[in-house]
C-alpha cells in the first residue's frame, strides 16, 4: 500500500488493485491488468501525472473479466462483447449502456459516487479482436486434437502444418487420451491466432519467424532472470516473476512500436 492511504484519496492505485485481486486470482499481475487496459476492457482514469486511478466499479469490472476467463474459459474478445452488449431486449441507442456487473461486496469509499460506471457503446463497425496471449489464462490445461480443431476452427491439414514447424506441439509429459496426444492451453491459443493469419491470407510457414523471434527474446530474458533464481532467497521467485512481467510488457511494447513505424508508409495519415 502506498504511504498515502486510500482514506486520503478517492481512488486506488494499480498496486492496491492488485492486492485486492490476488486472494481470489493468485495468478493476476500488474502486467495482466495493464494488458486488459490495452485491449479496451477497462479504462481507468489518469492523474495529471499519468498514474492510473481505479474506483470500485473498475475493480468489479476486473473481477468479472477474470472470473469469466477462469470459470467459463472465455477469450477476451467474447468477454468484451458481453460487457459492451446491453441486456436482452434493449436496443443500442445514443444513451450510455450501464454495465450489468453486480458488486460482490459493499461499495468502497473509492467508488465514483457508489454507482456503476456507464459503458459507452461504440457503434463503429469493427473487426472482431484476434486472440491475445492472455487467452490461455484460465483455460483447461489439456486438449485433444479434436478439441483443438473444433475450438480454433482450423482444418486438419493446417494443424498438421503448425505441428511440422513446431508451433503447436503435444504435451512434453507424453499424456494422451485413447492413444491420441494431448495439447495444452497455449497450443489452443496459438491455433486460434494461426487461424486469424490464415484467414488474412498468410501461409503457416511464415509464422515460424515469430517462433524464432520469441525464442531469442525468451533466451535474453532468461539470462537476466536466472541469476535471481540462483540466489535461492525466499523472495527470489517473486522477484523473478515480477521482472519477467516487466520484461514481457516492455518487449511487447517495443515490438508494437517498431511494427507501427515500419508500417507507417502503408497507412493513411490520421
């Protein structure tokens, strides 16, 4: 908790929000919260200095998102659609649609007048958001080949091609069902992303470049984190996880910036 208590200000910092969520969602991280913001699922206010300001309705919205992932195994694009869709029987109009999330606890003093924040419906037609890295969070850890095909929408030939390039691989522990190898949640998320690339006209073989780049990036991060783990101090694992969260977020931002700059000449001026 910051030295300045929540009694002295009407909002929570991102670190304080993390503290509220960790008991129910032990795997949540600050990077995860920031990622949900980058995907438009939460829109915290900002201070004049740029720090995030979270109120009770923001925290309850986060709880709803994380529960949907954990209990219903929903990807973020589906959760966002549910948050932005008015209750059945109501039409979208020019008026804000209030969120239907029910608070799980009495309102905190940091609530915006103890009311649920409105969710503004954007009427601009948009292409559905592609799967994101956090789609694997909260999903079952094992999938059969048939489940991978059915859930991702890939055909057998494309899945086999993904396997041939080492992008989708059976579980390393050799577990199987009926003699058929099992895949994990990351394989499913990757298969969904691959489906998006295929639909956009890219061949699966081109995706191997991302695998090579990711492995190099992971190797670089490993060099930085291993010395921390080797100390075997009580807080080494926590420190290593926090550092990996930061490095992963920075790596993602760096790639996005470099890609945006490289594609600048192809986009219309904005």
